[in-house]
C-alpha cells in the first residue's frame, strides 16, 4: 500500500508558522510529511519563531536539502497527495510559473503540476502589483491553487494561533485532510447552523 504523503515546501516569505502548524497537523493526521525549505526560510524561522533549522528535522518525516535535486520528491514516480508551499514567496511563485526551476523546492512543485496533482500556494505578499497577479493567473491556469492565508473572522478567532489554525486547516481541506483545528461553518460555528429540514412528501 502506498504511504499517505504530502510534500511541504517552505520559502523565505513571512509566515513560517503556517508551515510549522501544517507539520503538526500532518503528524496528528498520520500523513507522512516530506519537507524542503529554502535558506531564506531557515532565516525566517529564526527571526519569527526563534527556532533553529534543526526544528524542521524534528517536525518532518523526511527533510531534504534545497540542492538535493535527486531527492524522491523530484520525481513524478514518487506518489504523494500533492504539495503545499507555506508560506510561498513571490520569487518561488514566479519560478514555478516559468517552469525553469533552480532548486528542489521549485522542482518538486513543477513535478506536482506535471503529474496533475494538487499544488497549493499560500502566497505571502501585499499589495500585489499587476505582474504578481498575472503570475498567479498563469499558475491557476496550470492547475495550482492560489491561497493567500487570509484571516477568517467569521470563526471569531481569539488569538493568532486561532487565525493560523484556520488558514492551515482550510489549506489541508483542499487535500482531503480533515484536521480538528478547523472551525466549520454550519457545524462548529453556531451562526451557520440551520434547523434540520423536515422530511416530507415534497416541497410546499
């Protein structure tokens, strides 16, 4: 039986906490995580979370170096659910869009697209100029899902952790992964609930 796997890419954009939370969630769900992080991502990990790069080795099932273009995730024959890049920098996004990949991070993303698997990009930049928007359109046409990690205020977050959890949970939803950290309208959130429809012979 093929192991249940997800590739997680981490670029140097702000928001490395999204990747770390995703790795925690995947461990909880029993999904094998295959991680590749850029050098800039390691710097952001230190700046934003006060962590050393070694924390990635402790959090991932498999951790690959950027230069390891012979890694399993560089081949389409290595089966996975797809790839989540969290956070995704504009540089990483742009490189994927061109198809001219210079690292394992972008090569793995290119493989996911060519194999018609799911690629989710949690793009971290604001505001977007026209070039950014055109690049995102190009990636969407290629099959990627563009998912900036925007706060879901309908879930009434009480902390930054709540905001992070909701964004990560919704990203994992796209891969068919149901994580407990996700608040669901019509289920967990009272405002979205409706009385159950009455069973009858037909509509009035």
